[in-house]
């Protein structure tokens, strides 16, 4: 499974990055790499032997651009994997609009 999306938020890139750093672990994902200067986070979660890799970055501009990419190590996604990704995306969206 792969998922790519781009959106915007009215929060600054730095604020969005800090919010994501706090939100991602609440969904059971482990933050494995950060790049503070690029507002980039890579996180992962394993479900039934399949690793989900989640990348999110925030790009400064008139509105902050939010880039999301998600990949799994398997050929197709199980319902549990889809639910994990959907839960993380929903949590991030909720946190960024508060």
C-alpha cells in the first residue's frame, strides 16, 4: 500500500512540526527519524509483521504545505493497517485544526 497527499494548514511549519511530534506517538507509531531544519518526521509501526512507514513534512509559505507519504512492506494493506494509517491521519488533521 502506498499513500501520498498534500494539504495546507494555517499554522506555521514549526508549530505544525511540533504538533506532529506530539501526535504521532499517541497513535502507536514510533518516531524513527526527525529533521528539525526541514520539519520532517519519519515514523513506523509494525502490524502482523508488516511495517508501516509514515513520513510527514511541513513546508513554509503563505500557507504551510503538509506533505504525507505512507508505505507498507506488504503488497496490499490489511484492514488493521488501513485503520492505523487512517487513525494517524485523523489525529494529525484534528491536531492541526485546533
